[in-house]
C-alpha cells in the first residue's frame, strides 16, 4: 500500500522524526500562526461585537435567526450552510482596497491599537512583536488560565468529597441529566443543549465580558459545581472550622487568666525578635467570654509609629499600644472587614527588610496597615480569617497594569476578601 500511495503521500512525509528545540524556530512558527489566523481574528472580533450587544439591532437579528433555526431543528444544517456561504462569498467579494488601506494605516500608526495580531508584526518588526502581543492578549489569557486552574481545583475537590453535601448535589444533577437523556428522545436532548448554548451566547456571555467580576455567577459550568471550593477556599473553610472549634474550647474552659507565651527583654520591646509564631502572640487560656471584648489571641506588631499588639476577641479586633497610658488605639468588628491583604513592606521609615505588612480594608473605605515579622504577619492573617467566622474568597494580587520587560514589579499575593 505504501508503494502504490507514495506518489501522492510522499509530500506529507517528513524527513525527520523530532528536531531538537530551537527558540528561533518556535518564534517563527508562532509568527506564521499569528499571520495565517488573521481572518479568524477578524471573525472572532465580529462575533465578540455580536455577543457584547455593541450593535443591538445586529445582535437582535442574529438572536432571531438562531431561535428560528433552533425551533425547526436545523442548527447543524445552518452551521454547515453558513460555512459554505462565507467561503463562496469570499470568492466573489475579496478584500477591498479600502479594507487593505485601513489595515495598513493601523499597522503604521503608533497611536492606534492594532485590531489584528498579525498587524503587530508589521508594526513592531519580526524581532520585537512578542512583547506587544503579550500586552494585547496578556490580560485575557491570564484571566482564562486562572479560571481554568480554579475549575480544575474545583473538580478535584468535588472528586475528593471536600464538601460532601455539594458533591452529592452535583451527582444528583448528573443523575437527573442521565435520566432525561434515557427517557426522552435524542432530538429533545440535543435541543436542550442547543437552547443552553443560545442562552449562554446571547445573555450569559455579554455579562461575563462586560462585567468580568460577575462571570462566575452566569456560567453554566460553574452552576454544576456550585459552592464546591477551590484549594484556597477550602483552606479558608478549614481555618474557620479549626478557629471556631478552638474558640468554643476556650469558652468552655473558663480559665481565669490570659497566659503570655512571648519572650521578654530588649528584643521583645521592639516587637521584632523572631519569626517563630509561638514567640509572637499570646494565647488565651481564659475564657473570659469569647463573645465579649476579652482577648483570645494577641500579636506583636506596629501601627504607624506605635508599637503594640493586635488583639483578637470574640466579635472583632483591636490595637493596643505598648506604651504606658496609651492603651487601646482602635477597635473594629469583624463585620466591618471587607478585605485582608498581605504586602511586602518597603525599606522606609525605619522598617527592617524582614518586616511585612498586613492591610485591613473596612466597609467605610479606610485602610489599616500593621507591620510585623513575616511569621507573625502570616499568623495574624490566618487567625483573623479563622476567628472572624466570615466566608472568604481568594483574590488576585493588585497590579499597576501590564508588566512588560521594561517594567517588572514584584508583588506578593495572598489576599482575602470577606463576603
């Protein structure tokens, strides 16, 4: 068979198996891919304008067409017909001179944003187009990769029964789908899937595109695994469960005093003697009511220029100065917390390089910053998450836009926001 077919298959047989990696070859292949995908990029931009309702009349027309095709069960036939139509139309209506001129003007104009990725190559040259390409697609790709990682973590935690009740609900949903597919016709099942696709494209997709912060609430995929946590969310739940059990134990013992586990001396006076968590906070073996204002835990830290302790109690947290006569400087309820953020402190205002910052964002818009050693800061972060009893969500670290090779800023993550 190989002998008789060699005349028309030889051109598709490579003269090698696997070549060694070459970065220039890879960049050249990516460049070819970007250039040849120009029509697809234009088509995708047109589709994007449709589902974003940028032209309501055009989007409404497409919605009416899709509903009509769906009603008469000709969805697949319509897709094939549309593919044939656009291919034949290209034969009799090629790209006009005006379209070519507009593409060229976008490529040479440094103030204009290139609408096609291929124009970036013409605009910046063969050796300098990669960074602008990342600037163009970086935010979208970063968001999609993050969502994909979250989804895979959710599937893994669903499989591992991290939340038994929600995993059971997901299985009930899948069993329901199996029963619907078994007791109804194939036509009905396909029609349901097509209906879901239409609703997603014309209603869910525009919301997730125009308002990305709400993208999970309108995602059909997210609905099937609703409230199953990611790894970070499960860690928050575990911290909260352990802290609530510890607080219940503290309340149950009713011991009379708060026992300090901190070391004393010159280093303890500065508040930055060690990263050891056991030497950086107090534990309440007492239980003076964990519902009241008596402390459960306290941590050495600095607020502005004042040395003192962050004290956690049953319903909130407060900062008490270590200087005699100053006492309590502020007190807040857990219900006022909106966001907790870890940040690396800069070497300024006398802060040591090993010091780290913990930010508290409140409902009134104010921000409180506490400076402590890394170990103490992480203990404060975890304990506030746990003892607050609130539901938390992991956030991406804030940024100042795109980080190109000319401007790289190191930023530490580890943020939490209360819901």
